[in-house]
């Protein structure tokens, strides 16, 4: 087992929003039909997420909980601004809801990026 100390750190919401904004802009630039779903970017979104995890040294233990809280706030904002009704049930078709509610492309991509970031951290195995 590795002898590492896990130190809690606080993710700056403004910095996270900047990461989401910049990532969405680049993804849309190279994938004109990009949307919430990672497959809409030819898996570029997955590559961006993995690079962000490495670059910012994000971990499940230190960062996942904060990202989930940020996601809840982001979802609440989308619901309020665009009238999207989230059920948070498995296999909810979020992309269809975004389209029917007129959620802008950049917001869709940011949402997908954040969900994929959470998913990647949640399924990352801890190396012993």
C-alpha cells in the first residue's frame, strides 16, 4: 500500500467553471455537433476529462464529493433558467431534455463534461 496522505482541498467554483467554459469552447470548435453526450465529440470529451484529472491531480477521495455538489448547483441553475425537469433516475435522457428545453449547446457540453468528470472519478480504481 502506498504511504500517501490524503489532504482535503477545496475546489474553487470559479476555476471549475472556467475549466468547463474553456473545454466546452474547444470541444465545440472541433466538433460542431457537440452536445451533452461524450460520443458527440468522437470521444474527445473523454480525453479532455482524463487530461483534466491528471493535470489537476483530481482524486475520488479528495474531489468527487465537491464535484457532485457543484453538479447539483449547476443542475439547479439549468432547471431554473431553462425549465428542465431532472428526475435523477438511472438512464434519464438528459440530452433529449436539453434539446426540448432549448438549452444552449455550450451549456449542454459543460454539463456533459462535468458528468463525465464525476463518472471518471467515481469509477477510477484506487491503486494499492
